[in-house]
């Protein structure tokens, strides 16, 4: 799903977020507000998962252990928002300790892909990568840090995005 498709999908849910997602870093709280989705910290998320989307309450719960880690929280919210946008059934909150079925893994990948495209749209990501590469920040490690700061996401997510797009050869930058 491209950023344009994401915008159209959200607009189809009667929420205009065009200006919100075209500014960086993307204002996730404004998107949640436009979609009337609540977002709360919780102590009791099953299997100590980072977050979960609760369709019955139309809210996202974030593991309270993530407080103070704003860049990680943004990825969690975007991931859970991906479950909402894709209308995934059930509550996938198994965390790292439980094995997923093939179907559940597919849903998790869709939510991850959605989060990456929402927070780090491919075209904008490539544009900023090239801009930083052509500036004084020639070292790939510095480029990754600059991208993480620009999109306000964890460095590990930037590395994975750059690798998956083909901008870096390995994840050990």
C-alpha cells in the first residue's frame, strides 16, 4: 500500500488526513483523532506485547514499559493502525513469545508494511536518503541517524526500510 493509497483509504473512512500525512514527522495522534481511535498506556497487555488494537473499544493500547520511547511508540501506533485500516479480524497481541499461524504472520506483515509506508513513505525516504548522501553526511551510519531523526522512528526501522528498498547492502550499518 502506497502513501497515496493510505490517504485514500483513510479518506474513505470519512477522515481527511491529507495535510497530516504530508508533513514530517507524520502526526499520528492527529490521524487517530480524525479516525476517532483512542490510544492509551496499559499494564496488562497479553504476552507482554508492545501494543494491540482493540476493535470492540476502537482503541490502541501501548505497553506502559514503552513510556518515554517516543520513536518506538510511533511505530507501535502505526503498526496497530495498520491492523485497523486493513480490518484485520481478532486481536493479534501475541507478542514475541508465541508462534503465529501463516495467516497471522501475513496480517503482521501487512501491519508492518503499512506502518513503514505511513511513517517513512518510500518516495520521501529515497529522496531524503539521497539528499543526506549528497550532503556533508556521506557515512551511511550518519545517513541512517539523520533519517531516524527526520521521520522520528527507531534507527533499526530505518535500517530495515533502507535495506528492503535496496539503499543499503546489509543491516550492519
